[in-house]
């Protein structure tokens, strides 16, 4: 129910790894790329910044492309000796994954929907079965066929019409998250001529099976700012604009309530929410405001019976509470408390069923799922014992059921999909992630949660995993990962890919630094805006704890992060480069001041509540004091690997490109510095299921080689 903003940046960043200081193999001789300097003065608040590499801000410039290709050649040449090992790693990681895998089907409107993969194929096949899971399979989309002529392909936002006959879907073939929506007749296989471009990919059917609502993006900023109504079979040029989000700090989106009664338009910024709604069977009616936006008031809504349920921070409920109101009186003045705010429990989500509701909570950093009956208001928690686990509510589109589907995994336990009968309180494991290859045994791995003391006295939790034979005597290599922005929490999760590090003696640590919501909403508030530096110092203090307590040493400590986590890497590199043997920054947001001053760049204006608005001098000065690009200095840096995508719409490629150029100019060491640009992809990297593993294998091979652990 509660919309997680910016979660999209995380999936890529969690799989990347760090580089290291010294190359252990003879290197080919190649000239180090040097970007030309073209000084450009950037003036704000009477402060002058000189950006020598501003000219890289143009992907249409052939000279820019030439420079990026030179950097790629440099990287590929100096890591050529690892290519065979990369291929071996790729095979190793791929070998743990079941190729002919399939999801656990879920029931929706009389059909069982599922996703499966075939051996040797990169992309999913979406299918359904009518009535029973044993019925004949009907292929909805075979993405392997659809992706044949594209270097990048992503199908998203499948929306089935109420009569089950049509499917609207979005396709992105560039990796800028600009989707083209099309409509397929599932009875005849015909793809209609209705083509809607530059959308988010998501859409919602009205009850008439003819009206489709969708969100469109601004072509320059890529901000989702307009909601349109399309009538099947009519020219898209005649689509009706039903809502325009004028505030450049907000994004808008559309969805249908689980009860199917309402279609809802949402508008949200980092700190403020607003909703509008109509009845599903009245698609031509005017959307009614649920409750007008108030600065700092966040809320999300769900529908049950004749009431709405509102998850909100109203009245300074920073950990959120649950309120309710009648359908006919939805303004905030009519909201009544249903579940009060709790100082030590973050209320994250609400899932509604006919006889039960389910609360997703977080207490002391741990996921908790509470099941409550509507009629008696009696509830209970699902039992979880570990301190390094992840539990979450899964796909539950069916309202009239007593079965709750949830997921569970931990740092040492593969993922499971579990159906829990809320009536009998019994569970059935529908699927347990298979780790192929015959070598994995979860009893061979150890996990723990430890707490570092930050410089201001606050305790910072870390989730740790390692092989039982790995020594904790300061000699083992350790990869420390964190994200630390947007209130996005990195839960301790299982990874088959990570086993390639753990089995080679690496320790893996997730630092739950401030800026996420691991310890509640205040944990987030203390790592944003004018407190952003807490994120950097927390990470550094965690590193010092790991060194002081003999988990590793500065000779074997590595750090990684992506996107906003790449900003974290940049800040840490400037503040404490001596702690790390190597760092990898994936699609890093490192040119904070310049980007936040350019409101034409996608996502910028919507970020003001996270980073601050640099048009305000107080925020400008604070940003400038930590912005990695602005604070590169003449000092020794560890080996650094930076990755980016030419078509990235979230962190433009030129940020890491300029950062690397400036680092090359100023750093005083002889350690390697690499920029690896994917010339075909964007923020999420390669699109194929296994193709993405090749990117991970490149990074892992880089790290393992520098640590001297390449298999002989």
C-alpha cells in the first residue's frame, strides 16, 4: 500500500562489488585516458565553481563518445588477463540458477498467472491457466521472441482487462524507462494499432473493458506528470488529459484498489502525498480529491467495505499510523485513528483481505508480519527467529481468500514462497529456491548482526555473512555494502551470486547506515538534507569497527554502492580513502550540486526534499561540502572501479565520467582507476536474465584477481 519511492535504484546497486589496490598480473602497456579540460564557470550565490569537464554533458557529441570508448578500451585492456576467469565465474554463477525456473502461480479473476524461463533463454515467458493450475497453459507474452531485434528489452506493467480478454503492456528497448504501451487481444493474439509512447509502462482498465488510464512522462525531465484516458480503437492523439501534475517536485501515477471499486491517481514527492479517485465503472466521471496535499503530510490509501484505510504520518506520527474514514467523507479532518503511532515500531504497509488484514512492521530493524481478524480485532505475529532475515508480503491480488502468500529468506537461507492459512494458522512452502551445482549447504555459512558505535554515539547495525571456514583474524577480505538514502532499507537477503565471494573467503557486510529506515523513520530523517553526512560517517565508522574487531584490515577491506549508494562511495573516498584497498561505485550520483541546480535533468526537482534545494544558499553550501565531484582533492585514493550506462535516465553517465576525469587529474597515487561504460544500457544494466550476470562476473573477477584469489 505504501509507495516506496526510488526503490528502483536499489536492485542494481546491491550486486556490485569493490575493486582493489594492486594488480597481481603483468599489465599490458596502454596510455591512460586523459579528458581534455575546457574550463566552465558555474556561478551561484556569488560562489564560483570551475568545472573543467562540463563538456562531457552531451551524449550526442562524437568526442564524448570517443572519450568513453577510450576509457572502455583502457579498462578492457588492463583486465584482459581476467577474461577467462570472468567466463568461469559467469558459468559458476549461472550454474547455481535453475534455468527452466518458474514462479508460483497466483490467482486473479478466475485465472492462474505465472512466469517461467526456458533453458538457454534470457527472457521470461508470461502465461496463465484458466480455472485450475492444472489447466492448459496459455502464453501471454514470450519475451524471448519480442527481444530478438533489440540490444536491450524490458516488458513491464501487464494489465489484464476485467473481462480477461485484453492485456495492456509496456515495452522499453532503450533502458531509459520510457515505455511504449500496446494492447494485445489474448483471444486472437492480435496486437492492436493503439500505440502510446513515452509512458511509465503501467496502465489501469476501467470496468467497461474499453477505457485505459495511463501515466505519461515529460520528454525532457522524464518526470511522470500527466494522466491520460484512452478509449480502445481511437487515435491516441484524441486521448483525454484527466490530470496534470504541475508541481515539478511531484510525480503522478495511477492504480486500482484491491477491492476493484476505485481507480486512484496518486501524486507524491519525498515528503508529501495526494490522491484522487473515481468509481471503476464510471470512467468518464471527474476524479475527486481524497484529501488535499499538505506539506509534510504523507499518506496512502486502501479500500475495504464502505471505508478507506489510510497509512499516514499525520499529527507527527513519524513511524506512521493507520486511520480510517467513510467513502463519502475522505478529507483528513474526517480521519479516525485505527492503529496508533508507536515510538519503536515502523508501520510499513497494510494488506487487506475479506476476513483479515495484515500489517508489515519493522521493530529494531527486523521485519514483522501481524495478522488480524476484522470481526474480533484479535491478531498474532508470524514467528521468525533469526536476526539476519528478510520477510515480506508477496503477491496477493485475491481479496476473497484466507491464504496469505509471503516470502522469506536470510543471509544463509535461500528464498521461500510460503502460503499461510490465516484460518488454521498452518503454512505450505510452495517453492524453495534451488541452488544448483551440488555444493551449497546452508550449514556451511554463518551470519550475525553486530553494532558499531558512530562518532556521535549512535549504534549502527550491520548484517554479516561468511563461510564457516573463513577466519575472523583480520586477514580475510571483506566487502562492505550500503545504500543509505530515500528511506530505502536494505534487508539481509540471500544471494546465490554472492556465494562466489563467500566460498573464496570473503566476508560480506550490509551496513544499515542512517538514510535508510532500518531503525524507523527517524533513522531516515537523520541521514538526509542537512544531516546527510551522517550516512558517510556511519559507513566509515562501521569500517573502523570491522577493522578494530579483526573481521578484516585496511589491506583487505572493500566498499561498494550504487546510484545514491555511489554517492556514498564518493563521499567515503574523499573522507577516508586510507581505510579501503578498493572501492566500486556503480552508476554513482557524484556531481550533486550541478545536477540539483539543473531542473531539466530527470528526477532533479523531485529530489529537493531528499537533498535540499541548492537555490537556497544553506543547502547549496552543505551540498558543496560533501559532493564527491566538488571535493576531489590531491591525495592518495585506493583502486576504484566506476560503472555507468550511456542511456541512464536516473544518474546521467556524465557524472561518473567527469568524476573519473577529475580523479585522474588530482589523485597522487599510482593505483588503478577504471571507468566502464555500458554503451547500450541505462541505470539497470543489461536486460537479459543471465546477461546481467556477465556484468557481475566482470566486477567479481576484478576484485578476486586483485585479492590474489583467482582459481589456478
